[in-house]
C-alpha cells in the first residue's frame, strides 16, 4: 500500500476533518465504500453527480420546466468532459449550473423551445 497516495494524503485527511466538524449521520462523507456508494446510488467512485438528488432538486427549483428538459439538463451536467482541461471542465459546469444550460423541448403544438 502506498502511504503517499492521494487517497491517504488528501482524501482521508479531509474526511477526518469533515467528520470532526460536521458530525451528522446524514453526511455521506465516507462514500468511497461499496456500502455507502449503494446508499447514494453510485455505481463507482467516479460517479460524482448524484442524479438521485440532482433531478428532484431541479424539479423543485424549476417547476415550470417539462420533465424532459430537466432530464436533459442532468445529462448535460453529467456528460463526459475528459477531452477538456480541468479548468475548462469546471468552467463549463459552472456555466451550466448558472444560467447557461440549454435544452430543446418539443411543445405540444410541435414547436421547439430552448
């Protein structure tokens, strides 16, 4: 086991600090175990967007939007950005979470809404 891995040097230290500061049973700060991953509906550690919580939050914040539009927004947020630099990746997500998310929805009359 490498004692100088990111997991040992950063992640476990941050988890320890958060647990000390925020002692709450609802806090899933140890979500790197299979048991905790299952609680969060994560398939693996790489799943950082918790769709189980994101979609209901978007529905609550945007009740006037059609379900299809909200699902498209979740997919935009969760899409693969490995081709981008870390800075551009974060910038794109920041813009999506602000006012820049765009989706195409077909209205009942057949017209498109963006």
